[in-house]
C-alpha cells in the first residue's frame, strides 16, 4: 500500500461543481502539502499545513480551500470548479519531527482533475 | 526573483547511452538542491540531495554535481535503461524562507 494515498485518482466534472480531493498518509509525517502540476510548468504550491491547527496559503490558493482533519488527513476543495483548474494534483508530506528539515517531499500518486 | 531553470525541456536517447541534464538556479540564500524522478502517472521521488559543501554525489547510475559559485547543477545518467524514461525535476530549497522552488523538469525518453 502507498504511504501517501490520494482519492480519487481521476475525476471529470463540470464547471461550477464542488470537488474534494482527499489525501491520507501512513508515514506519520507532520507536514502536508497540496501541489498542482501543469504541462511545462513546475509544481506549484496551493496550500500547506505544518500540523492540524496550522494551515497556510501557497502561491496559488485562490479558488481552493483545505482542511486538515487529522495529522494523517489533508483534503483539498474546489468550491466552484472552473476549466483552468484542470490539472494534475499532488499531495505530499514531509517530516520535521526530528528538528531537521531537508525539504524532502514524499508524494502521492496524483489526482487528475478535468473540469469541462 | 528566485527561479530554477532546467534544460533541455525534453531529450531522447538510445538505450545504453549516457546523458546529462542541467539545472540553473538564482535562489538565494541557498539551502540545498534535490533531484526528483517522476515516472509517468506517478508522483516524484527523490533521487539525491546536494548541499552547499558537496560537489558530486552518486546514486547508482545517477551522478549529481553542484557548482555553488555558478549556481548550476547537473544530473548525469550512465548506461541508460528503458526504466530511466521519466521526468527529472530539480528543486532548490531556499534557506531564508524555508521555501521550495521547482524547475519545470526535463522529460527523458530512452528508446531501445
């Protein structure tokens, strides 16, 4: 089983619909992230969370919201999906519990979202 | 502006050949540089990390170099295999802002 699990893996929806992408991890890591990947662009950070009570906006948070329901769960919501939110979305984790932060990210398998 | 640029954008080589991927960055202050491999339809996986004091580091057939003076890194793949077909992403960690800056990646295709 994957250490970082994303659901759904693929989703096609229509403009204006509410969509939730879910992420769960069994690595015990404290930090969780949501990234978006578009062809020809680097991964871009949407939101990140350092612990259950800490949520932070990334560089492209407009149109998205998140919830850290537990240390192991971090969900991303699109309240009213639009076509330019069509992309590959990745959840990632990192571990700073030992006081060392090398920046290594552990990614899920990705969720491909298509908004028509 | 903190940026990471990778070249080439894409590359096709024959199985068994060597290749080198480039990463130039303007991130300051610099903390470390990491290369990830992303197989098609999968999430990126870390290959190696380079810190300021390291010039060369190998991981099997992958060898990464770092020149902190010119702010350049390279990833050399020796005796390529079909399984090396993937995107390779360069990520620089900024020490000042504890921020990760991603390159757009190089897509490598290894043909038999």
